[in-house]
C-alpha cells in the first residue's frame, strides 16, 4: 500500500499518515460562510483538500473515506447582507451555497460525502454547550455563553502561542460579561431582526467556532458509530477523527477554539490526529484586496474566459504550504499546456496513473512535483511520436499520462467543455480567406489586408501558422469565438 506522509501542523513535522480505522478514513475541512461569491482564495483549500480526498480514495478505496465540508449559513455577515438587500436570509444562503458548489465544480472539485449546513445542527451545538457548562469549561452571562479559555491548559498548542502572549499582542474584545479577555463566544442572544433558536440561555444563535466541533463530532463519530461502520480499534478513540484541514488563516483562533471546546466537551486529549493548513493566495505578488483592485471571484475569472481547468492547473503548480501567487502569465501558460494535452488525449482511454505521480502526492501533497512529472511525461511521449528525426521510445504511454492527469483532477470529461467548444468553432473559412488574400498580395505587393486579418485573428486568440504549404489556424491562449463574429 502507498505510504502517505503529511505535514502535521500540530507536531510541526512531516509524519506518516496512519488512519485510526483504515476501513473508514475520516476528514473534516472548514467550508465557506455563504453570503457572497467565492473569491479566488476560497478555491485554494477546496482544490488542495480535493487532491487529498482523491489520494485517500485511491489508497483506501472510495467507500472507505468520509469527507465532510460544512457551510456556515448563520453569521453576522449574512445578517448584514440580508438587511442591506432586503432579501431573506434563507434566500441568500440558498443562492450563495449553490453558487459555491457550481464554482467549485467548475475547478474540478469532487463533492464531499457530507456538506452540512450549520442551521441544521443547532440542537447538537446546544447539547455540546450544555456539556461544557456542566464540566466547568463554559459559563452563561447576560444571554451569552462563553468558553472559559484558561480552563483548558493546552490552549494555544496548535498555533504555538501562550494565552498571555495572545492577550498582549492581539486586539481582543473585552465585554463586561467576560471573566477573561480571551474567553470566546459559544452562544449569543438574538433580537427580532436576527435569526434565533430557543435555548436554555434564551433565544439566540451559535458563535462561529462551535458549529464545526458539533458537526464534526456528529458526522465523523456519532453517525458512523450508530451505523456500525467503525472498527473496534476506532471505538477505543471516541470522538477523534483522522484529518482536519483548512486555510492557514483559520489556525488561530478558529481551529484553536475548535480543539479546546471539542476536547473539553468530549473529555479527549485531541480532536483530530493530523492538522493540515494551506498557505494564502496573492495576486501578481500582492495580497488580494478590493482596495488594490486585484480582488476577484472564481466566477469573475470564469466569465472572463479563464477555464476552470486552468485555475486548477495554476493552483496545483504551487505546493499547498507555500504562498500561491496568481498571475496572468501563469494562467496563459496553463491554458497553453492544457490545450496541447487535450489535443493529444482526444479519443484516448485512460489506463492507470503513474506511480511517480501517486508518490509525489503521497509525499505531503507535492502537486508541484506531480505537475512537473506530467509535463516531462508528455514531452517524452511527444518526442517518441515525432515523425521527423530518429524516434526515441518512451517509457510512458498516452493512456497512462491521461490517467495520471485525471488522478489530479485534470483532463476529465467534466472539465473539457471549454476545449470542446473552442475545437467546434470552424476556422476553415477564415483560413481560406487568409490564403486568398495572401495569394492576391503576392501579386499586388499589398500585404495590408493580410496583416489586418491576421491581427484580428490573433486578437481573437487564434494561432496563425503560414507556410508554403498553406494557412493553418487553431484556437490558442485566450481564444474568444465572439470576437470572430466582428471580423469581416
């Protein structure tokens, strides 16, 4: 069996991944707060953990992996958006949840096994909060319930900070009802204009952190336990699952708070065995922000004609634990590479992925190396198939190459619409016209019409190749069929 090694944030070192129960490998990844379109940075953890999901399914079998990613559909940002727009909260969250699913499908992400919405698990959150109060780890005050941070000695271990240092170096809300500045909210009161549920502490709504603890425990421990899907070995580790992931920005305070409340409510030493965090995203070397004018959503890129497959390729080209810098140049390169690959695999049936690719991903999700190997594989296959010069036998096959790309979520049928649409555009008439103008120019010595048409075609993203044999046109990077309609 393939050995998987992952960098565990908890221990700050790369470790061999050994699941608690190989028959039911369990992973939880923090999902989006659904109040608007997913920006490009939101796509990175989705793609990163989609690759891990694919690896786990490959190694342990699709039926033996449970992947949970939540939707936060109760939040003050959602309440604000509803108040500003005059639309109902339910309408906004339903719409933006579907937006997220559509956009993540466009970048090739498989859907997790479970995609819980926070509002469907309020009773579980209330029960967990009650346990925390009963155990002395939380207290009620003025309609709020707060977690007593100093009651958990290991608080700060994940992020490597002490409680006192956090207070000294951070802006912490100090409310009069708090026993300690670091105590965080588990439950807060709701007025008539905000969503609320009945609870022992009055009508209110959960804080952000408690939802993930409650849903992870319900879907990765209680549900599989009740269904008899956990082995005897797994039962020896109650309420603990294998992998918890998310962006580096969630390490503190979100994941730190999750660990504290989960361990204290369940009486465990840990919440998850392995913690993985992806680094943040930049755009052209700068932090993405609306003030810099470099903020855009996944849908913005898709609408601009950047294929979702290209977004995925660019993301995979950088290791998940390194900052990801999105640039126009990288997107253009990715599109060029993928065009060549898709032309070559047209009509090919995938075999099995190459072991070098699997080994690269099993080595702490080294997608950078995997992409590099794919490029080398393709070059080797292409060189062996050339009709000019001496043919050099390849150790790879095109069927193996396709399977390897699909293992990474590339060159799949689901992501091929952009290429199929471009290939379906008939460029023969333009090629014939350009050839005719070229022949006339050779007689008149007036090449202006030829240059004008060639320029228009290039601006439409058409690659123009002219030789003694004739004119050959093909879609290229940035191909836009709509611009062809304006060419006369």
